C-alpha cells in the first residue's frame, strides 16, 4: 500500500463548480499534512496546511480525519486558474524528516 | 531572496556519463531534499540532509550521491547515467521541522534526459 494515495483524476469541472479531492495516508503516526499545487512543468508550491480542526483559505477548505486517516480539499466556485495538479503531502513523523507526496490529482476547470 | 536555485534547468546526458545537479538556498534552512518526479507520478525522495555534514538516503538513492559541506549548498551527483534516471529533479529546503507545519520551498527543477 502506498503511504499517501490520491485519485489521479483528471477531474473536469465547469467554472463555478465545487470540487472535492480526498487523500488517504497509511501511517497513523503522521504528524502534519499539507496540500501543494503543481502547475504543468513547474515546481510544487504550498497551497495550504491542514489542521485537525479544519481550515479555510478563501475558496479552499481543508479537512483532516485522523481516525479514518484521510485528508480532503474542497474548492468552491472553481476558476480557470485553479487548473493544476493538487498534491497531498504528509509528514510521516517517527523521526523521519522528509515529506511524503501523493501522486497528485489533476483538475481541469473548463469555461 | 532568491529562495532555492537549481542549475542547470535542462540537460541531456549519454548513458554512462556523469554530472552534478546544483542546488543552493539563501534562506538559512537546515533541511534540504532531493526529489525526482517521473511523468504523471508523485515526488520520490532520493536523499536529504538535516544540516551541514549530515546526509541520509531516501526512498530511491541508488545511482546518486550527495554532499552537504555548507548550509546553502546540496549538490546531487549522478555517476553513471542510465535511461532510468530520465526524470525531473527537484531540490527543496525547509526550516525547523520541529515546527510541524513549516513549508517546503522548491527549486524550479532540472529536466534530465539520458539517451
């Protein structure tokens, strides 16, 4: 089983739609969680951290469910500029010092 | 601040050649990482370093070597290039992971093709 699993997509949605991505992680000791965005042929960039209580940043909402070991990202009112690959990222903890990346979910927002 | 700078941006190597991918950061981050990303895949950790003089293997270290003589620089060495090393290589750095939610900053990547 992969440490971090995501649906690869692509998710094709119209502008203005609401779209949700899920991600599961296998290590129950994982300590911190992130969503990164990666545009085509570019480096990943932090979209938002994910906190236990859930958090929101404008049109983006992230949720963490430790009991079920999954993380979600909700994008409301999708824009064309949201088209990208969204990477679920986990800090495994337990003395490991590098982030573990999911394979990413590709989103294509269409006019 | 330039952030994380990688050179070169593109490179074509012949099988068996060697090269060094350069990475430097000006944010005084202790932790630095090398990842590779194959088409349509996530990032896989090659090597990482928690400070000058300290390096450790990641998930896919075979065929690579690293050194960390200074806080700023973390070069990745390919000794005998193989077609399986064709990939995009990203260097990243991070500050004080003891604070759990610190952001990792990435360089722009090096696109390497081995023919």
